[in-house]
């Protein structure tokens, strides 16, 4: 079931809004739109890799061969490392979005963390 769900996924091409290239649109707004696009792509990638890690965990649990288990555990370690890298990139992206908003509106404009 999970394999079917993951195979049906596709990358969605995001279209920029019509006002993106207007003269009144600030560079901060353009950067913000691009940072949100990166956020959405990282979220989708994290979800896909998480499902892959879940399938690996299931395969490790239900495999009796020691050699196959060792290979699967190595793959799982690599996948978990990739998940950690994605989470680090997500934090950096959130920080960049916050800095962009602070440059445009000032430090005290937003009081919440995203």
C-alpha cells in the first residue's frame, strides 16, 4: 500500500504568481516566495525519504538472512543521515525566511517562531 502511494507521487511544478514580476513587488517578496518554494520541496522530499526509511525498517524486521539485514541496516543508516541533512536544511531555510522578514519589516514585527 505504501509503495503504491509513493509511486503515485509526483513533483508539482509551482507557478509563480502573476504579480511576481510587477514593478511594485519588492525583492524581499520575491526572495520570500522562492524560500517558501524551497520549504515545500524539502517537505516533500522529507516525506518521501521517511516512507523509504519506514519500508526499510519493515524489511529489516521481516528478513531472516543476516547478510540481507546487514545491507538493509547500512541503507537505513544512510537514509537516516539524509533525513538529518534535510532537517538541517529546513532549519536553515526557516532562519533565512525569518531574516528576510526582519529585513523587510523590522525585528519586532513578528513575535512567533516558524
